[in-house]
């Protein structure tokens, strides 16, 4: 799939690590509990237009929490354990180490972790058998998530932890002209995301953490025979139209959420954390 290979290169460039983000440095409000955000560019608020308001910032505002955002653009689940966290005053700690320190020194009311997309996309997007590739990647992702969750539970057994999946952005290939085989790719992605997410969800459950399946909540497992009228693309599957609304993939071949996407993710996190 040469077109898909091109997109993988674009995704790699878009999720390259950058300097710590301004929202990580928001001054804490006295008397509020702390919310620790971990993960990748979904948590930082990266978009084709730069850095905007992430779902993490929205959650903090909606729930009345002080946000500490350790997320880094381009992070994989392995990076949580091995690479320096982003944001101020991390002193070279990894995202997991920085979170453990926060649990020991602050009144942490919520941890969210959005991770795994960068594990999955680069190796499996061009694999001969994407489903088989995803199963192998999921095993490593689960191991890394389990290591992180073990340390969090040791430091704070009762802290609320919410893990997240992602919208199935490749449903947008249905209408994206970069993909001559876009409808086939969209169909294949449904099973790939469903299998990957089910394995990751099982890992969070072992630790009493909640898992918000954003893929499912944004219609990612819906039948592609269920059509709706889109003002730009005409009659298309409803799940494709949803992905076009909540991500930039359909128009810009960019996997990141739109403002509407970040709001939808934030609402799902807020509901799960109450």
C-alpha cells in the first residue's frame, strides 16, 4: 500500500517529540485536587494548526481539578517508562516516574492515560497482515501499561485511573482522496481497532481502572452500511462522517482531534471519572 506508507511517514512527522507545551505550566489553583495526564499528542492538544486545548485541559476545567500534563507528542507505551516526561519540573523523570512522584507528594484525584496509537500505527499500517501485527503489538502495549499501573497502584491504591482508546481515524480513508483503496482500508480498520482495544481494555480492568473506548463511543464499530448525508461528501457511512467531524483525517490526513473531538473525549472521561 504505497499511499498508506506515505501516510505513516506523515504521521511520524506529525507526532515527533516537541518542547514542553504551554498548558502543562498552568498555575495551580489552591484547594483543588490534582489531575495527572499521561500519554501522547492526543493529551497535549497537537493539531495541524499547532497546539490547542486538549481534552485533558477541558476535563480539568469541567471537573475542577489542577492539571499536571506529562504527555509528550509521539509517545509510545514504552516511552512512558523510558523517556523523559514533558512539562515543567519533571527533572528528567519518565512519565510514569513523574506520576508516581505526584501521587506521593500531591492530592491526586484522577489519572488519565491515552497511549497505544503510536505503538500500533507505524508497524501495522503497512504490515502484510495488519490484524496479526496488531495482536503482537497489543501484547507489548499491555505489558507496558501493566508496568505503569502496577506502580501507580503501589503508590496510591485507590486513585481513579482512566485509560482511553482513540477514534478509528482510518475510517476517514473512505472519503480521503489520498487513498485509492480507502473503502477497503476503512473496512479492515474496524476489526483491527476492535481487537487491539479489547486486549488493552482487559489490562486496565485487571487493575481496577476504567477504560473509555473512544473508538466505540464515536461509532467506530458500527456497520459501514448505515449511511448518513454529509454536507461535503454526500451519502457516506455514519461512522465515517463522525470521524470526519472529530478528527482532521478526512481533509488533512492528520490523526489528531478537532476541538469537537477533544470535547467529546473530555465528556467521556468526565463521565467515567465520576
